[in-house]
C-alpha cells in the first residue's frame, strides 16, 4: 500500500509542477531580456544572476524574447504555470506597449514584477499590486553629461553636429534633450546639424562623411549611443581626423572603452546592466516578501567613462563583474519619484 501511495504521489507531483514548486520554499526569478547576443542585455542577465546567487531562497531562469511581445507574455505565463505565486520577474520588455500586458498578467497571478527601461503611457506602479518598481538610467542626465564633457574638451567654443537615435523612442528623445540643455549653457558652441541615425553604425558613418564634406571645420560630434559614435569614428579615420574631431557616445559597450583608450572617443556612459537588473530583481524579491515602496519610479546610477577612469571601468564592467550589496536598495538610486508624473516635472 505504501508503495502504491508513493507512486500516486510521484505521479501527482509530476503532473502538477506548480504545486510542487510552490512548496519548495524557493522564490523563482524570471529574468526577461531580448537576447544574449547584445553586450548590454548580457550584462542585464548577469546582474539578475548575481542577485539570485546572493540569496539562498532564490532560483532563476533567463528567458529570452527576441524582442517579440507575444513570446514575452507566453514566457511569463509558462513560468507562472510552473511556479505559481512563488514566481517573481524582472524584465527589460520587448516593447513600450507590452509593459501594460506584462503588468496585467502578473497582477492576475499575484506575482511581483520590476520593469526596466520601457514604460507605457499612463502606467503607474502605485496603481498596481504587482508592479513593484520601474527602473532606468536617467537619459536626460546622460545626454547632458556627455555633451558637457565634450564641450569642456572643446574649450567651450566651436562647432558640433549631433547623431540622434530612433524617432519616437524615449531614450533617444531624452538623451537629445540633455544635449540641448548642455548646449544652452555654452553660447560659443554652435550646432551645425542634427541627423536621425536610428542607432545605426552605418547610417552614422554616412552622415559623418557628409558633414566632413560640407563642414570641414566641425570640432565635435555628439552621439546618442556608442554604436553611432563608432560609425562617426570610422568616417573620421578615413579622413585622418579621428582624435582631432571629438566624439562622445553612451551605453558603455566594450568597443567604446577601446575607442577611449585609443584616443578616438572622448567619453561614454556606462548604463550598467549589472546594477539595473540586479537591483530590479532585488526590488521584486523584497516586495514578494512584503516590502512596499513609496517612490517606485527610479532613475539609477550610471558612470561617466573618460580617459581618466576608463581602465578601472573596463576592469569592472567588461573584463570582470561588479559586486553589489543588493540588499542596500538605496545604493542604485540616482533619483526617485512617487509617480511618472512627478518625474516629468523635474
């Protein structure tokens, strides 16, 4: 009889993974990213892993979506089906619009979720039990700091061109707004032209070649990300002007560190996926254990990388991985707000 009961119990447990997982005493963290092919997304995944490894009661899975909304939602549903309300999530969503769908699925299941970068209009964490926190670096600050660094290296005067990201994306618009804010502080610096290069290295290279033909006296190129900055540097190299015409970037990919070391790039911003997703996971975990947060809209710390600190930053973010106390939630915060409406008023 005991053997029969044991067999029946084993079958029931196999057929009911959710019930089994719910009783294992673990929290199960779903780390959702687009793919592991992109350096920054891989950083994010590793940040989530670093958090999970710091806790005895957390296990994780990296769930890749390939930027597909439906695939992301299905991955979340499948994870919840397996782990029930012991599932928690940190996600760099497939799209801005899909953040609302992610929150709705988690709300229905009673699972906590931290969302990075993307934000659907009108979606406020305070209005949901499941939506723990929204986290992203401050793109306005990033655009401002890279521009200001560039302008100081120009001696506060000269001509600059600008490479914009994708039209309609918050990051592109906000980084450019930061650039414009810095530009207003330097009356002796003139913006000659701005072009939308859509984060593309090839497009940035083409625009830079055009600028060099039409404006032989430009002093600098401000770029909204590293990939476009590298395209600008390619064009400058063909004319022997790399290092002479200053270029800045943003994101902190490995090639940007190498360009800074070579003297081809003035600066970049390390947005630090390790910090962003690791602390996002920690917020979701703490909320699942009963914590609440008065200011759930968080702009995270990022690092301005220049020739002066590039060696140390490269050792930390590219050649190795940083170590954080993920229990110290305040460490990651640059600024925080009760709502997105408050953040927009700053």
